[in-house]
């Protein structure tokens, strides 16, 4: 699913509200281009695993023993092991929504690895549902890795909304310092912003 950050937050909030008091988990991660190197597939699945563990009354035995083994000098968990552990840990949950916002922000190799991992996870854990957001240029990758049963929604920015928002922000600054921006500069900023919007 391709949407904007704001829509993603609304979806996650709505899912959490509906899940309240039920045997449903809503897990979410926000991808950030500034943290690309840390956002490997194994780290991201590990983060989801951590979210599942934190909602449990007690940490599942499988997770505890896997990480205790690591602390005793054992090998770090590899992605296939992490996926099996995650699928087993969520097996007792009726429905698990896994939300990734800004998948396009990941490094290409990490994104491909994550999408392959999510495909495997959806096969191993039929109780899981995926919600992914990103810019439209990753559509081909999503089609390649996650074609079965996927719904794609395109959110197109409204030029009028953008113009009003930018104009209001400029006016807010103008209220603080009327000499800050001449009208022709404001006009040029709005024009360039709207041109950039049409390229999205």
C-alpha cells in the first residue's frame, strides 16, 4: 500500500483503537533515511519481536532463551532464525497487523531483504497482515515480492491544500516580522512548491 506518513499514522492509530481489549497486536516501524545503515531486515524484525514481547504478560520462553544464548557468547540471530522465532511467538495471537511506514527510505538492499522476509513471514504466519507505505517508485519491488492479495492505494497531494498550508506558514512568520518576506518572494515560493508537487 502506498500512502503518506499522515495517513499511515491514522491507520496505525485506528487499528490500535479497534484492537483494544482483543487478542490483536498492532506493530509498527517508521523507516528513516537518516538511520538507513541500522535498518537491516534482521534489526527490523528484531524490533517487531521486541514489540510483541513488550505486550506480553511475561517474555515468551523462546525469545528469552534465544537472547540469553546470545548474551552467553552465542551467535547473533540470523534473519531466518529471527523469522521463525517471530512466527512462533505470534502464533497465539488471533491477528497481527505489521505496519511499516516509509519503506522507500530504506537502502535498496535492505528493502529487498525486508520485503523477502515479509513475504516469508506472511506464509509462515497466516494470522499476520501487512500495511506498507512508500513513494510510488518502489511499486515494482512491492509487486515482485508481495503480489498475492495486495491492495495498492495511491494518495495524491491536493495542490490547493498544499498552497493554503504553505501560505499560512509564511503568513505566520510574517505576523512575527512583517519585513521578513516581500509578496513577490511569497509568490515565487508558492509557485515552486506547486511545481514540485506536480512532479510527485
